[in-house]
């Protein structure tokens, strides 16, 4: 099983940016945690972070061409604005889990819209960085069925 784990803008600043919302775990620590978890399940993980919308679209398309089985994505602020990311996920038709570290539903009004959610098989919010391993576990079970 191969999963693409994608992170959008400012998620490279984890550990530094607004710890009250996003906690103290840094991005490289998060990557180590995800890699370890995937290895324990026999999953090949491709991790990628970009601050650029088009690069995230490219990576979603790459997931398709490289034969990935699913995608875990935290699109950061592009969650609330990007029809391009929604269209990319719809184009590749790979089961996709949307993850947010913070509890977006309890935050500002502008965070209440999620375009990517329209194409996601599941959304996880407010579980901190543990949301990523939950998303991986979900896809692991979902893909086995
Ligand atoms: C986020 C929530 C978004 O609203 C925000 O723009 C982010 C991170 C989260 O993980 O909680 O960059 O996706």
C-alpha cells in the first residue's frame, strides 16, 4: 500500500506557529512520526509539504501516476479557498482523508468552508498531530475492505 501525505502552506512552521492551535510538534518530528507509523503497517509513505497551490496540485496528480492507493492531506489555508485542490482530488479519484490539526469548526467563520471536504472520504479535525496517524489507520482499513 502506498499513501501520499500532503501538507499545505505554513505547515512547515509547525512547532513555531501558533502553538495554542497547532501544538509544539515540529514538521520534521511529524514526518518522523508518520514514517514510523507507516513502516509499522507496511505502508510506503510519500511525504510532501508546499506553500504553493500548484505544487500541491502537481503532487496530487503525481500520486495517481505513481500508483498511490490513497492520500492524506492537510491543505492548510487552501482548504478554505482552493477549488483547484478539490478538482485535483476529484480528478485522480483516490480515497482522500482531510486532516486539520486544530478544531477548525470552533474557529473563525472563514475557516468554516472546506472545498476539499466535498471530495474527502473522511475529515479529521482537532486531534492535533495524532490526526495524521488516525487518517492513515482509516485509509489502511478502508483500502483493505
Ligand atoms: C489547518 C487549519 C487551517 O484553517 C489553517 O489555515 C492551517 C492549518 C489545521 O491543520 O488546523 O494552516 O489546516
